[in-house]
C-alpha cells in the first residue's frame, strides 16, 4: 500500500506501523530534519519545515 500523505510530519502512529516499509525508504540516509517535529527524511519535500542536516 502506498502512502497517500505527502509529508511524514502528518503521519499518525497507526499509519507509520501500517506503512513501515514505505516509510523506511523515506528515512534511510536522512539528510533533512523537520524543525517542527524533529522527523528526518532523505528528501526535504517529505517534511513540513525541512532544514538540511550537517554531515
């Protein structure tokens, strides 16, 4: 099942559990962190307030 939501920040715990494989693709090798909720992603468009992480 594909995620219907565009950003990880809006996902509830049940959506995370139901779509764990899909979410893992978004968070592997994170390069961005959300300044609002501290979630991480490899693509800044998946977060509501992305900030590039230092490497």
